[in-house]
C-alpha cells in the first residue's frame, strides 16, 4: 500500500531522535540526530507501493550497527530491524627493521585505515605464525584502526618475515614481506632460541583473537536485544486506552481520587456497602474497564513505593476471602515485595531488574494470550505471561503496605503521550 501519508521513521537504539523522519508528506529534520544531519536522504520514488530506501552519505565507522525502519499510520504499523555493516580495507603493511633485540632483529609492521578491528599475523618463510613481542591495534579519532605489531627474528629460525593484515568482515587482506641478510644477525646462544619457541607456545595469538571476537559478539547481541525490547514497548503504546478505577470493587481502606486515576491506602476503614463486587479482606481494586478481546495498554506510576502489585484478572474472580495471585486462580500480575521483583507465576519467577522502575507499562494482547510488563523508566521488558484467555479481563491494582501498616504514596494511572498513539487522561 502507499506510504505517502504514513509516518516513516529510521532510528538506532533510541526511538527519538531519529536517523531520518518522514511525516505529513515531507521530511522532518527537527528530531534528527546531529551526527546524521545533511548526510541522509529518503528515496521516495516507489513510496506509492510502500517501498522507501534510506541513503546515508559519507559513511563513518559510527554508522555501523542495527537500524529500525518503522512505518506508522492511524490504524496500523510495521517495522523491521536491519543491520548496516561498515568495513574499511586499510593500507598495505609497511615493514621496518628497528635494531637488535634479545639476540635477534626487531621487525615492526604498521598499517592504517581499517574497520572493524583487523587481525594481524606475522609468518616465517614456511608460513608458520611468529609470536609478537608487542601488539598495538588502536582506534584513531576518525574511528578507523591502525596497527603496530613487532616481532624478533633470529638467524637460525627466520630470515624472511611476512605481515598479513586481514579484515574479518570483508574476508580480505593485505600482505607485505621482507628478507634480512645473514650478516645483519648478531650471535645468540642456543638457549635464547629455545626460549623464543616456548614463548610462542605460551602466547597463542589465535586464542587472543577468538576472545576479542566473542566479547564483541556478546555486546552486539545485548544491544540488539535491548533495541527489540524498546521496539515492542513502542508498538504496545499504540494501543493505549483510558483506564479508570472502579470504586465498587475497592477495599474499604483504599482511598480513590475524584478522577479515579489514583489509589492509596488510607489510615482507617471507610463505611462502605459490603456489595459482592468489593474486595475484602484483599486490599485491592479493579479497573472499571473490561476487555474481552483486542489489544490494550496502560501505564501506572509506582514511584519509589516499597510494595505494589499490578496486572489483570478475570472479572469472575472471587472478591471475598483470601486471594492467591496466580494464572491458575485468574490473576496475571507482577509485584514488588521485600525489595525484590517477581512475576506471580506458580511458583513465582524472580526478575532481574537493573534499573528500578518508577513507571510500569502493562500490555494485554487478548487473542495472543499474552500479558506483558515493561519498565517505562529504561524502556526495558520485564516479563510476559502466556496462556489462553476466556471471559472478560480487568486491570488489577494493589497499592501495597508499608512496614508500619500504612503507605500514603498512591498508585497513579498515567496518560500515555499522544505521539505514542495513546489518549491523554481528562
């Protein structure tokens, strides 16, 4: 379908600012990342068929990594994650002889202009790897890598040395070689040669390269997982709904605000009708809205409260007597208690939380059988329940207790920004 009237956003790890933004029929540069200004162009020749391309000029090493293409209309959205791999093939190695060292001749190999970090191998006449006595592969101000690698060759073992610098991403390499006449070698004791062989075994260059590559891949996976989590959260926000509290379900000690957006634990029990819908003795309250299908998202401010629980439950759950929060009993909830976060599965699932959430997002996808929780503070995914739903589900709120038995800080149902697709609260 045509994307002429859609919003098209290209971005990196953050939804905003963007690498490039097209909205309202034209390019928008107000939200563009400074490092991409005057370097991007959206190719719109085929936009009526829903296809656009992003051209980035003057490629830099910092452009390397994942990008997200995000289409959005009033009724739908689509997105895809792409990866841009930047590569630079550097200069041919320059080999120089820099005097005597340890009974041999010190040979240094230099090259520049590589990206990503290259691999450097020194070899003898038979093609065997030589141990390096020093290795410095550093990144310059322009983001490209330069190499300075040295080895010591001896008369008995090597009179010719080659230096090979390889780009692992392009699988291409540049190589240079040098031969040294016998008369330039100093006399060395046999035990010095043996020591050099032992050091070559103890310091295998291949193991070092593998370790660096493994660490880089792990960091890349973590960045991509974080980006995908934020994208799922952004997508969930498109289904924001206006949630209010139902006073007929609130425990008598709970105090609701006039607009039914806040709930806190009061100091005393109120004189309220003991109707069948009201929770007692469970100190909780339900949302007034019921959901029997579709997708729905809302956010709750928890601040620095030491205890709370949020989620959804079946409308048919029992309101009297003790309540067990688990999917088997009709509750899909997450709580903070005793300093720890847990998903209330059966048994409960402890959650590793690196950044304390001051606001929590809840996303119900009824047909998919999922209830997802997001840490809005750092845009990370906390947990997703999966199952099969039946009947009407309603938002669930437990404002928690303090050690002294009271907790004046409220839970607050927050508005979701309009630009995320939500509705502002009245």
